[in-house]
């Protein structure tokens, strides 16, 4: 039987994105485990306890957090989860191509260099992660 961190790692390895927002990872892990009762706090606690496997980056740390906390709906104000280990060939290497594979590797690699206490460093990585998401979507559309 797979544990919660094992399942999260498998999901991250198979997903074409190098990082997932916590809510997206939660949705995918719930599906994989067939556990609709799994909650955000339990997943977050499980991932936080394994820094050798997962990197949690919260770009909403900083003075702008108050702006986001004031909104009723804040779907993007959550941490990102990045797999620390190299995901290897499980990420659909045959489908993603060289460009997408390099982008994925760069975003993942740069996540390891982010200072989680630096709002500037987090904001730069967050911009890179969003740019990778947009570029991947455009490249996949163009290939189709």
C-alpha cells in the first residue's frame, strides 16, 4: 500500500508540470487514493515532513498577503509543491519533447535554489512557474 507521500510523488512524476499548486495536487492525490476525505491540512503536513522529497514554495509570503487574505475567493493564493528528486522519464518524455522537458527541468531545478524567506526570490520563481505553464499550454496547442 502506498503512503500519502508516495502517492503525491507518483502524481508529481507523471504530471507534465514541474510544480503544482497544493489544491491541484490534493485533487489528483484524492483521485489516486480514492479518498475524498483527504484534506488540505493532512496533505500539507505530510509533504512538509519530507523536505528531502518535496519543496513547498509559497509566493504569497510578504506584504501582499493581506490583500489576498481579504478576498473571499483566493484560488491562486496557495503554496506550490515541487518534487525535489529528478522525475526521470515518467513525465511523458516521449510526448513532451525537448523544449518542454528542458523548461520542466529548469523550473524544478530553480525551485531548489529559492530562498523561502525571501519574498523577492519567491516572486521571481512564481513568475517563472507561471510562464512555464503558459508556454507549455501554447506549445501543446501548437503541436496539436
